[in-house]
């Protein structure tokens, strides 16, 4: 009958509509199970060390201070409660602000036009560029953005600036202007 045919058609349409998304979800879960969780490797310091460092900044620096931070590390504004020049993970929502954010990331990476896609590629490009900045670069950035402090998060790297304190691989320096 027509009613039976319509019900059979609806049943098949319902099954077909959910078959592809269900198969895709099963493949993604299987891939994650087989490969483990996604990871990002570039000598990333432990997150707890970064959080301890940021909490110390919150308790030992002026609230109105501006910081030059590694642009590939997130959470500085949230944990330290201080301003930073830019962070890849704090993307603005307004077009005008996006242009400024991109310019600042270029500056922090020592690039004129940083081009990358996705977190892994961009994080690596930002980490590599930031690690090549020298004292004169940090002083120019501090003047441009009215920053008083710079953070270095590389094991063994030191700047010829007054060191305020160090937590693990992270060091806070006052920028002489």
C-alpha cells in the first residue's frame, strides 16, 4: 500500500542520512585510538611550569605592565592577569583587530609576512621566529608596544637584560629602554 511504501521510504531515508556521519565518526575515533592523542612537539615546556611562572608574574609585577611573551604559549592573560603584545591563541573577532593581531604576530616572529595554516605549522613558525629575536629586537618591540618585560621560555637561553626571576625554563627580564 501507499502508506507502507511511504514508511519504508522514510525508514531508508533516515538510515541513509545518518550512515555517513556515523561512519565518519567511527573512523575518527578509530584513528585517534590507534594513533593516540594529537601532539605538538617543539620543545614545549610543561604546562604546570608555565602556570607557576604566570602566577608568580601576577603576584610580583605591576598590574598595568605589558609583556612580550612567546606568542605560541597560551593562557598568559588568564593566569597572569597582565597584558601581552599578542598570542596566537587569543584571536580577535573584529576584522580591524585581526589586522593588528597579525601585524603583532609578525613582529613577535621576526617576520614581515608570516604565512601558515593550522596550529602545528603556525606554532612551529612562531616558536622558531621568537627564538631568533635578540636584545635589540626585544628593545624595539618594547618601544613599539610600550612593554616593560620580556619572557624567554627556552632552556639555557639568557638575555643581557636585568633578570627579574626564573621558574624552570622560563625567565622574566626587565627591558632597559
